[in-house]
C-alpha cells in the first residue's frame, strides 16, 4: 500500500501555484484560497454513497437510501451486504425502487466471496458470500 501524506496547508498551496509577487500582507491573508478549495471539492461530492446492510429491518435502510438521495450531491448509492444480510439488501433495493423513488434504476449487481477467519474453536477459515447493488437516480 502507498503511504498517505497529510494535506498541505492552504497557504503553502497558493504560494507554490502562483508566482511570488510583492503584495501587501492584507492580500496574502484574503480568503480566496478557501473558495478555490471548496470549488475543487464539488466534483468529488458526486461520488457514490455506500450503505452497509446488516441486521436492522429493511425500512431503516430504505430511509437511509431516501435520505442520501434527497441531497443534491448524491445521485448514486451502493448497497453492500454479506451472508444472511443479502436478502435484506435485495428487499431494500426493491422497496426503494418500487415504492418510494420511481426513477431509481439498478445500474449493476456484483457478487463475490470473502474468506473470513475461523470462529473460536474451529481450525479452518470459512467463505462468506457478498453482494453489491449499485443504484442511480436518473
């Protein structure tokens, strides 16, 4: 894996990106770099939101889907489930799509297997099925 480096302060970014000029101190402390930083984050906000499905009732996850879609920043949602929660994930996708958000489409479905460590007392690992459902609002 690659090692992450901490982000540099805004002041360092602006000094390196612009040529050094003889500017008064009042112009150097202007909030202009903050506005540029917010503008750079907007395209990243449109990324897919991930909802992990577990043991709760399906309607609680449906509400999470509806809440995530109500913000203008999110148009795609990924439901992820493992093992027995797979049936709940399918129910959540169908309830949200058929009852609440009529223009919600299933973009892709991915299946897989994860190797889990052995339970206490067992001597071998076990395989657990996984499911990812990608939903997008058109």
